[in-house]
C-alpha cells in the first residue's frame, strides 16, 4: 500500500490519516506514552514499548517535531533551584542531577539565588512560568529548621500545577523529599574519632537554625552522653556559617580562649579548609596534634594538606533519586514521599590516633558493657 508522510502523520491511499492518537488507541495507551516512546524520553514498560513500536513500524509512522509537540505538552525539563553553585557541594549535586536527567531523557535547568530570599521566591515562580515538568530545590528555605509560612504558601501554590522535590523539609506542604541521613553522618565521624581515642572533640561551623546542622548537633550530644563524655559548650560554635573565613575565625577564637581539643569536626569541606589553615599557622600538626574531619567529600577534600577525612553522600545515587522522584511525579507515577540517602565515610590522612588517650575506645566500650551487665 502506497503511503505519503505529511505534517507528522501518515497519509495512506485510502485517505485514512494515521495520527499519534490512532497509535495510542490501538496500543491501549495514552498519546503521551506513545510520544515518550517516539522521543525515547522516559522509561516505558517493555511490553507497552514493544506494542507501540510494532504499530509504528506497521504504519511507517514518522511524526515531525510539531506533531510531537501537539501530542505531548510536557517540556521534558526539570528546573533545579540551588542556593549557590559556587559551593562545591551544590556543584556536585547539580552535576549528578544533570547526568541523571539526561539519561532519563530530560534537560536540567539551573537557577541560583545566591542566598537571597527574594531571588529564591522569584526564581521558583520563574521556573513554573517556564513550564518545567518538575522543580528540585536544594538549599535555602527548604533547609530551615522552622519552615517560613510565606514560603510554604508559595510552594503550595506552585505545587497546584508543578511538582516540587526538596532535600530538606517544608512543614505544611506535601513536597516529596530526598535527603541525607544527617544523624547517621554524625555517627560515622564520631565513631571514627572515638575509635581513635579522641574525647575532646570540637564541632565548628554551621547554623543551628538549619535542619541538617541541628540534627548533627543533637546526635553529637547524644553520642557524647552514650559514651559518658561531658558536653562542653566551649567546643561548639552555635551560630556559625559554612564558609572558609568564619571557620578560620572561630577556630582562632577557640585557641585564643585556651579551649583544648584533640579533634575537630568541620560542618563542611569549606569550613575544614579554614580550620586547617588556622591550625597550621598556629604551629599545630594535622593529625599529630589535632585531627580534622568533615562533611561533603567534595573535590576540596582530596586537595587538603593533608587530604581530608570526610563523609561522602554518593552524589551519583543522590542525583538519581532526586531525578527519579521528579520525573515520576511529572509523569503521574507513584513514588515514595521520603527517600533517604545513606552516607559513607572516606578516611584520609587528616585524622589519626589521639596521643593523649589513656584507654582505647574499644577498651572503653568493653568496660562499659561489662559494667552494664
């Protein structure tokens, strides 16, 4: 049977016009599913895909770009709202998301609000106006320990049309969340340092109004208590930040105040660099005098002198879970409302045995166990 392709549909000699909707009807699927098969833009179950492909071959169906656009109104774009891409943590997050999005047949569009709350709100609205299929946000208001009512209301308005995935929390919304287990991340560092014999462990950097920092601080105190170590508030900075300069200044203040420590947990790799610079300038050797450990395991950790022990978040897995959640919501598929990412510890040369210890952590725990019996 002779056929002629025109306008994205197939014109056959019996004047029967085959459209994407005809393919969908015969296959028993939606037109958008046919479109996804044609553009290879998202996962479609193998049995459905085979059936659709057979019909496409049967009718020699070759839609043009305009026809595909009419059949599928989605943009196959995921909007990503980031606090500050200059932070290597956010850079690693975006790269992982971009890679996962590309593999799923989507394009990732990045917006940075650079810590500006007004810009954060405007960019959120702008992404929806660009008709992205879903929005992922990391940093900013979704990190707040106490969610701000105004931002919650805005996100709820956005979610009436566009799904939103976050890496923290927004009380009062039904956002889907993919986030790090912050308390387990603290456990990894504390267990590592305690096993090395450290008991005077400082915690430098971070703001306790931020959810993940608050959780880490609480777990830090719990672990001290579990190991019969008194909490010393002088070893903790309660209103810090996440940058090099602040960590440098806070470390210098602790040293000037005569606070004794054998190990320091930095809130991130940026802060760790400031801490290590301060210690080195004051004549301390790392890790012989003071061990330094951190969170995020960005490229900076390997560049440290010495290389930095840091908690890794498996960015590839993190990005894939974020994109999987976003695309599932965009395509109307069910997905868990909360998905956690399990951290791991990468041990390098910045952490070592405490030379002031009298008994090892292992011996201490064994003694505690015997005493409990």
